[in-house]
């Protein structure tokens, strides 16, 4: 029997009738079945190409092997006969990121977009890496509790015996991974986060924005770490729309449990959404940087500040304990912490309709306004805790959006030209 050629080891032959290929890299221990539920949601124009790794699914009889980044990059380059994109979930997200950087290093054609799900941006430490060397029972329990693994991994010895070798191989890669700074990718990035994912929440996944110069989007979907299964139809619709150029999602108004945050003016938001009953648009600006929070059926507050702030940090917002905490911080992080706290408080005040902010939510009231600024109006930490405040990275600054603490989902976008 002849050995398969290299590219046949990892992906199926490309479909000649497809307009775009989507190479899918799974979570730790996963294989082609991780994306079976997606096949019904994609149009024929998209050729879904899940990675076929040894030791799982149809190759379960082979020793488990985590492929190297260069060999998958080479396989993608050989398979990509036209426009293509990559999706990676959990471990697969960092793997896909490194594959793109390897493609750039080799001068290969780059993808039209990188999709990532349920993974911290690569410059942040991987919280699950410490699981790699746990004893089997603890390893399995942690995977079930923190990574959404099925309880059958603990309760069914046959499933555990089948899955653990591949999981151990992939977690060795996770533990060994080291991020090395390089220029950001000139490829748009779309990130997906689960609203109930404790390890990889939407606010942290927004950090993927720093790794692209070509635009960033974040979608929050209902579910935990493995939302790609429960939300397969919705994810397929969003990804397919991106790839086929029919992105109606870009102009769809927020659902009742959503908050959209854009680098945009109020006029641009109205132009994007049109006339929508119950739409609320709050904006904030700082030295030419404007951020909008758009909701329907609830109110949100938004604030933004350049770093460093052109007018300095507004210390009147901080109480004595907060000033003491800031003074105790290392000098290299103190300014960013102060700005982050400042925008959090301003966002909460706007969400609560505080009179210290102007009624339209466009900026702080002037000090000589008819109703003068009252330092005691600044919310203390106990008031901040009554709201869910999410900090978001924006080019040259920090933004924050505040919404009442009941369940809601965030969508965030930075257009490529904002860079």
C-alpha cells in the first residue's frame, strides 16, 4: 500500500465547484467530527475542509499526532486554489494564527479572513496549559469543568481510552506554545466568544484586535466553551456571509440581548441600521476617536479615552482608596489602569443617566455648565459592581461599555481603515 502524499494526510481533495475554501482546525483532541454539524449550514459555494489529524475520528487507528505548523501551512498553500479562510476553535485558534504567520513568512497567498473561537489572543498566557501534566482523573475533571468536555469522558472508560491519547498530544502542544512578537497580520480577523465561557470571555477575546491591521469583529454567541456545536447554524451563516460577500449581519440591528459597539459616529450608526424602533445609540469621543454603543430595549453607557489622555486623567472621579491603589501600581502600568478606571466610571454614569453627563450621552458636562460637576456624583466601586463593564481595545486608546448585569451579548467591530 502506498503512503498518501503529504497534502492528502491532512485535508480532503478540494472541490472544483466551490468559490472559497474554509480550513477548520479543531480544539484539543478534536477531529473532523468537530465540524460535522456545520456542513448543513454552509452553501455549496464554501468548501468546508476540517483537519484530518492522526489518532482521532477516521484515523483513530494511527498513533495520535499533533501536526507541526509548517506542514499544515504547506498543506493549506497546496490546497488553496482560490480564495480561502481559516477557522480555529480553542487550541485550533492559536494554531491557525501561527499557520497564517508561517504562510506570510513563506510568501504564500494569504487567506481572505481568519476566524477564531473560544481562545485568548496569542500574546496572553493560556490558562489551560497547566492541565497538561495533571494525573488522568484530575485532567479529565478539569476538561469537563473548564473546557466543556462531555461527562462521558469521565463516566465511559472506552471513550476515555479512545480520546485521552489525542488530548494529551494536543495539550503538550498547548503547554509548549510560546508567542513571539511579529507585525500584525494584514488579514481581517473575526472572533467568536461564548456568553457563558468562563475561561475565554468576550472581553478577553476582544484582544485579538491587536493582531490585525485589516479590521476586527467580535460576535458573542449563547453557550459555553463548545458553542460551535450548539450555535453551528448561526456561525455558519455569519462565516458564509463574510466569505461570499453577502454580509447582511453587518447592518442587522442588535437583538434584544445584544450590545453593538463600533468605532463610529451617531450618524454612521443611523446610516448603518436605518430606522429601527426602540434603537438607542450612545456615543463618546476623545481627541478624534469616537465610539458608539447601540442597543434595543435596554440602555448602555459607553466611554473612550486616548492613551495618554490629551487632558490628563480626571482624578476627581476616583475615591481615596482608588487613588491609593493606583499609587501602589508599578509606574509602567499606572497610567493604563487609571484610564481604564476612568472610562469604566464614565460608562456607568452614562448608562445610569447620571446628570454629570450630558443627556445625549455625547460627552462629559462642562465644568461651567448650568448644573456644575459634583465630585460626589462619581460612582464608587460598589456602584460599578452593579453594572457589567467591559473594556475594549481601540486604536490608540481604551473604551468601555456598561450594561446592567443581567445577561447580554457583545458585538464589537473595528474597521480596517481605523488602523
